């Protein structure tokens, strides 16, 4: 199973729902505009991160769905102060890690270098999250991964071009045969 298929399964299994409907109704902020707590440069960085997590292949990638703008808006309007601080501080740490490892900004790295930086951070996130007990704010990269999945699979590109989509579904069928290689359902 490749990474994109795994992400589709995670999105379907977690029951990703549309949260922040106002954002979808008003559309994304125009390019080059600040969004809430995030500058235009931050939104561009979020797009690079999201595109590394869900790259364009035969189907659209996270950047095509303007996932960076979604993440910025969602964090600004839906996250509490601790989660916002964790994510903003984390973006600075991610930028520093890219400069330390490759002496360039994350957005200027080759896709393989971006993946290398994110893979190291993902390993750190896993250790961090496993060591926490009780109520805690997840590692910033865990938040970024979750928001990337939510933003992409609730976008028009995600639910119409990656998942199967019927605007008006037919009758309820509780048991449908699965054919190997079929897409998961969006609705």
C-alpha cells in the first residue's frame, strides 16, 4: 500500500467531517494575503508541507486544494491557544530543521529533501506523542498531518477526484461488493 492509499484509508476510517463550513462557503483567501495568525509566507510554507504529505500524482495534491490556506484558517478559528502556540512554534522549528539539515528554506528544498526533513520530524512526533500521559497537546507535526488530511479530503479536489463522489446518492445499500482497486466513497 502506498502513502496516498494509506492517507485515504485514514481519512475514511476517522470519519473526517467538514468543520468550519464558513471557510468553504466563503472560499480561500486570495493568494498573498495573511490569514488570521498566519502571514502569507506561513501559508506558503503550510502548502509546501501539505504537498509533501499528499503530493500531486495522477490525482491532485494538497497544494491544488489550497490546503495551506485551509490549515491557517482552521487553526485561527478552531484551535485553542495551546494548539495554536504549538503549531506556530512548530513551524519555526520545522524551518530551522530545514536550514540545519540542508542550509535552505523548506520551500526551496527538492521534494526528496522536504520528505527527509518531514520524516525526521514525524519520527520525533511519534516518540513525543507516545511519551505523553493524560490530556496533552499533540506534537505540532501530528496536528499538521491531521489538518492536511482534513483539508485535502474535504476539498472539492479531494472528494471529487480522489474519492468516489455522487452528489445525490441513490438508495441505501448496506452491503456492496468491493472490487480491488476501487476508490473509497466520499459521502
